[in-house]
């Protein structure tokens, strides 16, 4: 069932049941009230009539008779009966003739009053002390209300409920349409968006309600999707460009060498260019392969305890081999006293690769100025901060630095492929770590790496 | 009221008070305080001075804990933890206290109440105050507790200002 129909139905049922409940309770209480009111009227008639007939004082009897004629309307089928109460009397015969149960008379004797209903005829009885003696006065009449007014009320309620249900049904349909209209609009609009026109967005209204929140969420998702799509496209174009450049050089160089016969020196020159470019090609494909491997979940990777300070010394050693002119300084001033806090769970080879990447970048883009590498630990985290005073990264390009083959606009004079940082981030992610890069152009870059402490005991 | 300054430097657990403005740079005092310990350990109190609001409603709902929580940034918190793990055996405890008094006597009382043995203040760094806080240095200078002034090279407007990385430079 569609949610729209469901909501309409619920709305309709709720309003209908409220109306029915209200009508039923009104009807019930009216009936109760009309019954008790009618019995009261019968009793009053009983008292007045008994006084008028049984009390023999002429004057008061006449007055009462007059009052009765003038002010008390004769009820339909009104009858009065008087029965003298003597100690030995049982009312079996009277009950028989009036066709009312004996308990009615017993109630009169016991409580001084009693009521009884026989179809539409109502009986009220009282005990009356006249001058002649004790009497049981029984008055009976037909309840006009019961027969006519209540039936009328019933009809009103029936037609009322019918009309109200039709009304609430139509209202509920309109209401549910109204509610789901914006959702339907969103569905229609999102249906229009495909890979061909990912730039389309939902029109966001200024009002801050749930629907506009949904629209904003959709738009944000589309933003991310578009970026991902573009990254994918860029990756392929960048990768093919990076791969084709050395290939073009190799082919060109070989072609030139083969064009005519050359001397040995020229051949050596050509071949060394070819070897250089081929090596570059190999480097790119190797790092691409690494990137792809680390991009997986890493279920085949072996994780063991790694001491971060030892790792950093290894990194420095590696950098010294790669780039003897580097000025890497290890800052151990905030190393924790407790060596257990320095051990993290990780794959040493991968971590070494990631950190070497970062520190090497720091050296490269600062033209071998001082690079400081610092360690600190919190209770649950190890923090490594790598700081350089190099060319920095433009602020609006910071968000692209993890895209493969992306290179910042100010890196033209430096060699590189743009694979290092995405690779590093993949490795850090594999270790449940975080990487935070902040930078100012021409002032330097700070890379902050955070790894969870491995909780190894000392030893 | 007589005040006897606690000059017993060799006591096993001294209490050092340092003013703070919740910036990373001001934590230099924290490091110096931990560094100054030769024997035993130290209790460090980071002092923040704030003016209380005049509004009754504000005072009714005032809580020091909430105030400290609103001032301490996650980076500051992390930086404190790094220092504490570096000097784990030297720092017995470290806590942030808020002083809300107006008079020198109240400040003196505050120092005695917290059993402060020594106060470290910056020599050339001025605390960055927000609109509710005030500078405790004048009160500190007039108090009877021994004061040590710490000099350091100010970091200025460096890229890592108020990032965790700044801590490793100071």
C-alpha cells in the first residue's frame, strides 16, 4: 500500500472513530438523563394525585386538583393506582393485574420508592402516608421522549456521522496529497538526473523544514557523486597522460636513433634516455599497483607491533639514502615516559612507506630546508607531526590532495606523479589512523598523523 | 591574617599555579612547571580568571564545569594530555580552576585554599583574553607566593597557530 493511501486511511479512521465515540456517548447520556427525568415526573404526579384524592380535606384537595389540571400536562396513557398497605398484605394480585414484577412492590415497601419499565410504559411507585393510612401509589405512563425524541436524535446522529465521514474522507485525501506533494516533486526531479546531467540540483526552498533538509541532503550527495565521477574521469586521463609521456619519449628517441646510422656515442645517449624513461614508467606502474593493493580491505596484510620512534629512525635512515642533502630533525622532546604508549598495531613496511612518503615530500617541496618530525602521545593515540617550511599547498587545492595524480598548481618545477599522498592516506586508513594536512602557501605544510595505541604490554 | 609562604621547594608534592588562556602557546608554562620538578611530583593548577555576570539568571545557572568545558578546545585538551604523558611521573595532577573574585584578598585566599607553593608567569607573553576573562598577572605579582618568570621566544603568526603541531615547537 502506498504511504499516501496509508496516511489518508489513518487520518480518516481516526476522525471517524472520534465522531462515532462522541455521538455514542452523547446518545447514551441523553437516554440516561431522559429516563431518570421521566421517573421524577411520574413520582411528582403520584404525590400530587395522592394528596388530592386520598387526603379528604376538601379545600386543599380542590386546590391540588386544580393545580394538577392547570399545570401538570396529562402524560400519554397516564394511570394512577392506590393500594393501601396493611401489614398482612402481599401484592401478588396487584402485580398480576398490572403486569409488573412483585419486586417492584417489595422495593416500595422497603425503600419508599421503585421504578419499572415495561416496553415503552414506565412505572414509578412511592409509599405515601395519608390521613387514611399508608398507601402505595403507582403511576404509569408512556415515555414520549423515548419513543419520539430519542428516535429523532438517533436519526440526527446517523446522518451526521455519514456526512462527517464523507467530509473527513475527502479532507484526508486532500491532506495526504498535500503532505506528499513535495516528496513526489523530489522523486520526479531526481529521476531526471542521470550520469549525463549530474550537475543538476534540486531547487532548495529557503524554509528550514524536513523537506528542504531532504533536498539539501540529496544535493550534498549529488555533489559527492559528481566529485567522485570527476575524480574517476580525471584519474583515467591523468594516468594515461602520465603513462604516455615516457612512452612517447622512448618511441621518439628510438625513432630518431633508427633514422640513420649513428656513432656509438649517440647510441649510448639515446639508450640512456630510453632507460631513464623506462625506469620512470616502471616507477609509476609500481606505485599504481601499490595504490591499488592498499585500496583493498587489507585482509591479507599482517599486522604486528610497531614502535613509532624506531619507525621514525628507520624513516630518517631511508631518507638519508634517498636524499643525502636532507635536513630532517627528529623532535623527541614530548616523547612519553611510558614506552608502551609508543607501540601501535601495524604493518611496518607499509608504515615506513607512508611516513617516508610524507617526510620525503616535506624535504622535496622545501628544497631541503629543515624538516621537523615530532612525536607525542595521548592516552589512546600516537601523534606524529611533520613540519616543513616549503612552498605549501594553495588553500583551494587542499581538498584535492588525496586524488590520484593530482598535483598542486605550484609544483611545476618539482618532479612527481601525485600518487604518494593518496597511497599514504590509504595506508593510514588501513591502520585506523587519521591524516590531517594544513598548509599556507610559501610558509610551509604541517602533516599530522594520528594512530591508535596498540595496547601492548612493555617488554 | 598572617600569610606564611610555603617556600619548601623540596617538599614531595608541590603545587604550582600557572595562568592560562587556553592557547597552545601558553602551555609552555605547563611544560616548564613539569620540567622544574627534581624530586617527587607536582600538582599543577591552570588558572583562568573570569568576571561573573551581573544578571541573576546567569548566576543562577552558572557552573564552573560548563564554563571550563566551553573554553577548553579539543586541541588544547589533546595538548595537555601529550604533556601529561610526557611527564607522567612528574605530574601528579593537573586541573583547571576558575577564579571569579575582584580583590587581592580574595585572590590570596584562593591561593591559600588551593595550597599553591609557586606561581609561574610568562615574561614577555601576554595572555589572550576574551570578553569575560581578565588578566591575573597583577594579582599574582602582588601575592606573597614566590613567582618565577618564564621567558620564551614567541611563536607569532605561524601556520600551525593553535594546532597540535604548535606544541612541538614551543
